C-alpha cells in the first residue's frame, strides 16, 4: 500500500482487470486513480494480490496498458517497467494487454464509438 495516502482499490473492468494509463503529461493512473512513480509498484502489488485471492471467481488478473498519443516514449516504457517490477517476486506475473481503442464505457466523453 502506498505510504502517505489512503488506499482505495480502483474500479475493475470485468473482474480482475485493470488499466494503467500514461497521459499526455506523462502522469500515471490505474483505472482512473492517480498514482506516481514512487507509489505505483506498491499499488500494483496490493491490487494484484487482491485479484489473485479471488482469481477462481473473477478470473486471472489482467492489466491493460494505454499511453496517450502525446505521451513521451520514456514514460510509456516507465509504465511497463512499473508493471514488471510489481510482479517481479511472483511465480506468475501480470498478464499485460495493450489498448489501442477506448472501452465502451468511455464513449460519451467525446470519443468515437470503438470499432466492433
């Protein structure tokens, strides 16, 4: 758990699924909740542990990675490294997916409907 701020688990998309985003300024969010370079590994470890505890019911923990088109490459690589670091000591690391389109629940914020 992150030091110096309360922990609240981000809303999951379909069970044990998370989304780590890098915005245009290089800031990270996990399912819409801000996190930092200093706190992300602890946050991801905690959420992975909680997801693994209910894996039989909710499915395997999956984290999707999405970077804004204007995000710097170095920040995108840093986000992927944070995911790797958070499961380094685990026999089974995160399953990582890459996002290229918005999820349906994001439509309505001015985004186009995703391709079907």
